[in-house]
C-alpha cells in the first residue's frame, strides 16, 4: 500500500501545472472539446473489508445514599449603635466688590499692498490619436477528464497513513491533494484557467471507485467516473439519436457559415 501511495504521489507531481509564458495583453481563446460530457470508466477492481462498528453499552448509574445532617444553631450577633457626630459650624463668605472694566482702544492696522503676478500663456499640444496595438492570441486546448491526474488509492489501514499538499504561484496556478483514509483527491489549475482533477473513495460495500473531471471557460464541466449506472437499451437509443441530431445541426451550421 505504501508503494501505491508513493507511486500515485509521483504521478500527481509530474502532472503539476507548468507556467505558460505569454504577455499580459494576450487574448486567450479556448478550443472546443470533442469528447462527451460524461464518460464511463472501468472499475479499479479493489475490494476493501470494512470493519464492523463496536456497539456502545450505556453504564448503569447507582444512586448515592443521602446522609442526614442535623441543623446547626447560629447565634444572632449583637449590633452596637454608632455615636452621632456633631456638625462643624458654617463660615460666612466675605462679599466681593465689583470693579468696572476699563475700555482699551483697538489699534488700526494699515493693509500691505498685494503684488499680482501675471501667469505665463499656456502652450497647447495638438491631439494625437493613439496607435492601435494588436494583441497576440493564445489558443488553449480543451482539457479532457481522461487526461486528469490519477488519484491515490484509498485505504482503511490502522494506524492511519496519509497526508496532504498544496502549492500555488503568482500566475494563479495551483496544485493540491490529499491521500490516506477512505477518500483521496488531487486537482491542478494552470494560468489559462483550465482545471482538471480526480478523486477516489470506498463505497458502503467496500468497492473503490474513481471519478475524474475537467473544466475550462466556454467548455463547461466534464466527468469520467467508474460508478455511473449502466444504460438500458432505451436510454442508449435516445443518446444515440440526440448525438446524431447534434452532429447534423453542427454540419448544417458549418455549411451555412461557409
């Protein structure tokens, strides 16, 4: 199991996003994807034995006997009266004599003449129209869910063995994931906003399933999974009819545009 986890970690690191060099003024055009939105994957074929849960038994509470405690008589304290204090006689304030204010004449200040400076004439530069700059176009291929990185296989090993990782840069690229336990996951994103990833889990029956996904602007979300239900003949016929109608409409649109 440790070898499988190490192998999956190396595969994830090798699928980490690479920095795509292009100028900030570039126009990104995302190519259309030709694969279906949902794809059936083959089951990994791994069976995990799920341990049975331990039933909890509630302990029985034994009542504690109540002991009788005789009341204790507390003597009432005797309060001693506080002696009265004799008030201090009030002193009468001496009256204040009013003195009329003396008016002081305000001195007159003579204003200083102000010198006015004449501004120099403004030179007007004739308007020049900006020169249009053609931005380069970067065509980004559509990500495919089948090309997404493989997830590490889950396990129920005791003691627990696992971990997690995360990295990102200033170009908005990131990589993160975790392994160990009943579910694992890994996801990457590049500087062109293309996201792809996968995760694996153990269902209640002990079977391991894998789901892989991819998304990009203008493409939407696509998934490939091993836990998809099998199509009945009626559903398969409807899907084939819709695919044919979609192909005919796309061909007619191409002829009209030409």
